[in-house]
C-alpha cells in the first residue's frame, strides 16, 4: 500500500475524507453514546464498521492513485515536454 504521506500529497482532500473522516466520526459516536447513555455495543459496532470502512476506502484510494500513475503519460512523468520540443 502506498504511504499515507504520498496519498495526502497527491490528493489531500480525498485522502483526508477517507482516512481521517470515518475514525473521527467513530470517536464522536463513542463519545456521544457515553454522554447520552446509549448502549456501548451499538456504538462499538458502529465504530468498528467506520474504522473498517476507512481501511478499505483508503486502500482503494491508494490503488486508484497507483493506477493513475501507471496509466499516465511516461514522457510527462520523465520531465520531457509532451509536444516533443526541447
């Protein structure tokens, strides 16, 4: 899997939403359940699902970034102008 730092460099907004958003939502739900007396089993189940989603979604995002890099124009990646001029 690509490093998180590289994913944040390539697509910072999408990476943040996929890697940080769901765990933050899970933490908020756990805190909410504690404050309001909701069953810990429900909140824990939700938190586990959100963390699992974050892992899968971030892995999928890393695969998308890798595929885009592999399918990209090799000349533009090597620093050679795409129009052929020097």
